[in-house]
């Protein structure tokens, strides 16, 4: 049994004086390209990472749920009545992701059973690697397992997104939850956020995916994120479509020429329309094994996120610029919602050993108040049961 799972089993035994019946895991994700496209019904190209949320569970004879986390203090307890009350104090707000899952599963007609849960996670919080989605998808799996029920991975992703939208109150798209629930080990995947179709594609041989956490946590992200969503929706409306997925660059420029979009809306829409095209092109690069062209598309994506979508910050731009100047780096960009968090870089295998410490060193020199973390990741499997 891997160490983290063994430690979690110990934590479960300590909290509940009994052995868990089962365990599940759900990974975080890194989006290689296709940013702020999911809620526009467009395309993304994520892969699951080797960091995850793990939950041990045991069914109870009543309708109560108890939750402990190895990274948080205290026990959160609630009954499976609906509506399930939200946290009343800041310290237990993390458990709202778990409660939200119980709520939407019940709303969807699943007959949940009371259970004891112990959780551990090593996806850094608020860093753009989908720690929330990993917690939601793992919670879904634990509740379903304890109830002896099952749902398809796609349904689990959709309900997890619903929990975040309706219970936690963050208006995210489907990218994070679908990546966590449905990823394939060793593969990136083209995600069509309209049909939810996933098409796996292997990373080119000879290159590694390097994640660099700027240490800057996203402040005020919800309001800025929602503002971007609203701007995209307003842009689509002005262009006469429901979603920007259905706009071509030609159509966009014609509308601009007719004065139908203001300068801000033009920039936002240009990013989304171009990013969809880049994402499909990047998928073709993966199929062709062309890591150099893939890297160029990553660079272009970052430039648009900085200049047109305006969701980067000094730390993200700095980390990307430093990475690009190092030997063996083929492309680099911010990943996730932006405003802080992580970058993702594509680096030639033979350069990785020098790239990782050098990126960290130069970033620390430029941003002395930040604590960066740089690590290589392979494409992990999507969520599922863990052997005990
Ligand atoms: C966050 C959201 C996703 C997606 C990305 C931006 O991670 O949760 O739904 O919109 O930002 O691509």
C-alpha cells in the first residue's frame, strides 16, 4: 500500500476506532492548452497529474456523515437531510465541497447512506491544479461506494460541477471535474466541452511536462472569473450566437468592423476564438508527435491570456519568461483560471534535470517574497477505487 494511503488508513482508524471498508482517489489536472474555453462550449487539452485527493470510507447504520481531513482540523458532521446546511465558520468551509456532493447526489435521486470519511490531498490549494474538483470527484465516489450505488464517470463529473456551481457557489465550467473523473493514464485528452467527448492523445516522446507553482494564491478570483464569463456571454450575444464556440475569427472581425463589439469584448472574444483553434491545432501536433509546434502554441496561448483575456499577473508572466529563456524549454504558459497559481512548460527530457532547479532559483531571485515549487509530472489515471 503506498505510504499516503497507509497514513490515511491510520488517520481513519484513529478518528473512528474502526477500519475503513474502502478507499477512492481523484487526481488534480493540468491543462496543457485551451484556457477559458470550457464555459464557451469550446475545446481544452488537459491531463491528470500525479497528485490527488484520497478518501477512506465506512458505511454507518444511521443517516449521519462524519468527515475528517489529515490537512484540516476537527471533525465536520452533518445529517443526510436536505438541504444540508453550509459551514458556519471559516475553518470548516473546506467541507462544503463534500457536503455539496452529498446534496446534489440526493437531489439526483441517489439514496445515500450515512458514512465516516477520512480525507487526504496533495494537490496544492488554489493553485490552478483543480484541488476542488479532485475533492468533489473523490467525495462523489466515496458517497456512491458507501451507498452501494454507481454512476458513469461523465455523470460524476457533471454532478461534481453542479455541486461547485450550486452549493459552493463558484461558477466554473466542466474542465476540471471531467479531467479528474475521466482521464486516461499516460495520455492528454482533447476535451470537447459541448459534447463532453474526450479523445486521448499521447504526449510526444522525449519531452516532459513541468509544473511551476508561482506561490501566488488567487485572490478575488471568483469575481474576476465571473466577470470574464459574463463578458464572453455578452460577446456571444452581440455576435448572435449562444456560445463563442460558434464564432469564426472572420465572423468576429466582420462584427468588429460593424461596430458590434467594444474594445474589451473584442479582446476577450479574440482570445477565446483563437484559443479554440490553437487547442485543436495542438491536438494535431500531439497526434503528429510535433513537440516544437505544440510548444509554440503554448507560448501564443499565454500571450493572449496576458494581453487579450487579461488573467495573468506579474508572477505568472515572470515564471513563463524565465522558463522560456532556459535551454530545452519548448513552450510555457499559465494553466487554470489565472490570477496566480501555476504555469506549465514543455521541456526536452535531457534538459529537465537542470531546468527544474534553475527555474526555481531565478524565480526566487526575481520574486523574493514568493515560495515557488517546480515539479515534473506524468499523465495520471482518472478517478477510481484504491486498493487497501
Ligand atoms: C478554472 C475553472 C475551469 C476553467 C478554467 C479556465 O479552472 O474551474 O472550469 O474555466 O478555470 O480554463
